[in-house]
């Protein structure tokens, strides 16, 4: 089957013998929906895996003149419920998370400033499961699309470590673009 990407003009896809009527209907619906993008939610953790998602989200926001919200979700403190809470450990954890969020947001802000400016809003969500925090925030803020990066793990590594992108896909009612 022919591989089709978003850069292929739709008129070229429609004429392709390898694209079924159902696929064409999907692409046509997707293209129309993209024109309605006003608010894109980018889930970023500042990792190399999320860098591609950042680039894609900024490009989409610029192309459709949409507002871009960069969300950094902080995992709940992993040692709660395991005896007494060490306040120094908790404070260090929160401080480190805030620094990582600032670094991730700085990467996005730098890309947003290149070329035509984009409406950019950095957000940090705490005390929620990361995937649930992303989905809940996207719904509360009426985002039109979620963009998330993926490490591309497979097999046992994916089962053991889980996948935030997979959980977001499973929980979200919005379109989700997963960048690898």
C-alpha cells in the first residue's frame, strides 16, 4: 500500500488507485477537521522523544494560526503511601520537576518565536497520573487536538514501562497525533 503523509496534497491522494473510498473519506474528514484547529495541546516532557512532537505541534499551530498550549505533567510523588513522607525529598522532587518543566517550555517557546509568532501558553499539571492529566486538561481547556511524543518502545519494554501516548490515545475523545 502507498504510504501517505500530511504533506501529500489531497488531490493527489484521491486519484491514487491504492486508496479506497473509505480511506479517502477519512482523509477528507481529517483535512476538514484540521481547518477547525484553534487550540492545540502539546504534551511535552523535554525529552528527545518529545522533540519531534514539539516541532510538529509548532508547525501545525503556525500553519492553522492556532493557540499552542505546552503541557508538562508531573507524576505524583512516587513515595507517598510508603510510610512517613520525607518533606525534603518531596520538596526536591517538586523543585526538580519545575526545573524540567521550565526547560521543556523554553524549547517550545524558542521554536514558537522563530518565524511568525504563535500564541503560546505553558502549563504544568501536578498530582495527577500523567495521561489522565493530559486528557482532563485538554477537555477542560477545549483543545481541538493533542500532540504527544512516543519513545517507540515495543514488546516487553512497552508492557513493563507502559506508554503515556497509548494511555492518552485510549482515554481521549479528541484527535491525538503521536510523533515518533
